[in-house]
């Protein structure tokens, strides 16, 4: 085992490549921040190997290679890969058995499965069955009857651990419930959802799924339209131009009232 670090580790970052036999909703990268889970990972952390001594020409060749900077691509640094914070550990690609099993996205007792279970438990009661199916890696059909306001609220809820192994599920599951819903039903849901749901609604109405609909299916009643524009103006200004351009009024809203 490695010598315990002088600074306590608070966060563990994991990169996992996509594989044909992996969990379909497992993110390519995620973080472990729960203190108990961090300790569990560190308990099976691989021992560090001492660097092998090199001499003569081999050392010179190595020095030359190490000092070479590839100019083929102009790579922007990824904050996820930063290694200068002693409170963060990065899981190595080569993982011994115990660590590999603990981080296996398909292991029922692994850490990713626990993250998915926590995400399911936090889902609205009416949507929990749908969440459970997606957490198992299934593609459940959209329920025939669903409270769209709850779907907006679900996506807009601030998660305690937004970068955990359920992060991809949290991003993909709610929109699956919204796709295919009529604009009229979505507009009613905008009126009924909470503040977090309103943020998610702005994201949805500014997304391709809605903006590419036929103009007749982009007519939104004034009440819902004004709620979306007002929220975008104060909380998501980058979405405001899209909404102003793509949200059309229903015909009766354009009739001049006396």
C-alpha cells in the first residue's frame, strides 16, 4: 500500500472508456466525493512502484523524448485532469483486481451502482419506476401518462453530487419524458413547475428537440412564453435569443383584445 498522503484526499476522479459490455448510461468520467467511498477506494489503491534506474544512452534518449513537445494539436488543458491539487486522486488506467471490481460500472455492489441507486431514490415518486429502469441500463418507453411539471422539476433539482457516476443518467432521463409531448402539455407544465423546473424548461424549449419542431408546434401561450423569457433573461441569458426567435404565440394570442 502507498504511504498515507500528508493532505487528506477529498475527491477521487475516474476516467472510464466506453465499452460494448459496459453500462450504457455510465459517464466517461466521474468523481467520488463521499468520505466513506473515498476511504474505500484508497484502501485498495495500487502501491506505487519505484522508478527503475537507467544509465548511459538510454537515459539520454529518455531525456530527449521527455522534453519533446508535440505541436500537432493545440490542446486546451482539461480541468478534470489537473494533478496539482493534493486533495484529489486520479484513478490510474491499470487497476488491480479489488480496485477494478469496486469501480466496475456493471457490478451490483460497486460504487457506480451505489451512485445510480442514490439517484433513483431521489427521483419523484411518480417517476421512480422509470428511473429504476434506466438505472438498470434499459431504455423504457415513455409512460403514457406523466406529470411533465414533475419531469421539469426532476431535471432542475440541484443534486448534492452533480459529478458522480449517475451524472449522465441525471442529464438524459428527464428529457426522454419530455420528447414527444405536445407543446400545449409542455406549456401547462411550465405554469405548474417549480423554480428549478423552470430552469430545466428553458433548457428544453431552447434545445434542438423543440426548436426544430414545425412552426405550428412551436406556438406557446403567452403565460408560459412570458415565464420562459423572464426566467431566461435573469438566469439563462445565453438561451434568450433562441427563445425569442423560436417561441411563437398561439393564433388567438395575436388577436387584439378590447
